[in-house]
């Protein structure tokens, strides 16, 4: 069974960088045919796709966030990560890591990140 | 980007009733449309992939149809455990986008 688990600080100060890691079990992020993604849901709003990374290391980002987002992978640890710089209160959300294959077929439980001083 | 518009936003339904949720895409997306169920404090669960294909383990009362710009999720004979928010998602064009969601309440 594929499982994903987000980890990282739950509180980030404004203007700082949000950093999250996703640990994958039951599958390898090196497997061909899958994208490994970050998606977020602000309170009271819908889901927003942040971006994804493929096993080759190539990435796609949402243009609305592209200038502030970096997604990296560490195949030795079977992890991928998200960095979002210059955060504001608008970045407060539940952040999910997920696997894309046919749609998003597996999701992490999600982690709440609050941007506040 | 492709905008997905769901309707209705909210639906209150009695058990065993049939539920129909629609999702309209702002551009033709073929069948690259997927449906999810999300309950409070849980991650979304994939129900239907590529407009009409049931994902593994999903009860047969859930079905999907449509192509191009108009899509439908149908729940036949609603059960109490189906109380949740349902939303659509397109994976055909970057950036990937999601519908706003339809909350289904059990009367």
C-alpha cells in the first residue's frame, strides 16, 4: 500500500521560507510513470495545485507560485520536498503531498502550516 | 488555466436517494477529469478516474460520465457514509486545477 507522510514546521513567520518533506513508503519515487506533487487547501477555499516533480528531476509549477516554489527529490531517502519562499498569511493552508498517476491516486494526511508572527 | 465549475455547491439528500453533481470545464479537456471524495480532517480519496473509470475499491454506486466540457458524478442509492465534499479535478492541462467542491449532507 502506497503511503505518503508530510513533515515540517507547523508555524512559519511572514517573509520566511516554508519547508516541508514528504516521505513515501510502498512505492519508489524513482518509479517511471508517476509524478510526486504538492497540493494545498487554504481554509474556506478550494484545492490549489502547487507543483510536481518527476523521477528524472524535471518539475512543473503553478505559474501563480512559480517564482517562490522549489520542489526537490532525494531518491536515497525516498523523499521529496517543498520550499515556498517569502510567505504571507495567504500561504496558510493544509499542505498535502501526493502521487499523480491517473489523477491523484494517493495523498498524504496533510499538514497545517500557519504563517504568523 | 482551466476553470472547473461545480454545481450545486450544497445538497441535502435522504438515504437511498440518487445524487447528481456536475462539473463544467472552461475548455475542452477530453476525459482528463477525475472525481474525489473528502471527509473532514481526511485527505481526498479518488473515486473516478478519466471521467468514467472507477478507481480500485470504490463502491459500485459511484459512477461518472461525460467528456469535453461537461461531466457528471452520480451516487446511486446514497448511504449515510457518503456524507462528504465531492470535487472534480483536471489533469490534462497545466496548471492542474480543481473544482470548488459540492458538499453532500444526509437529511
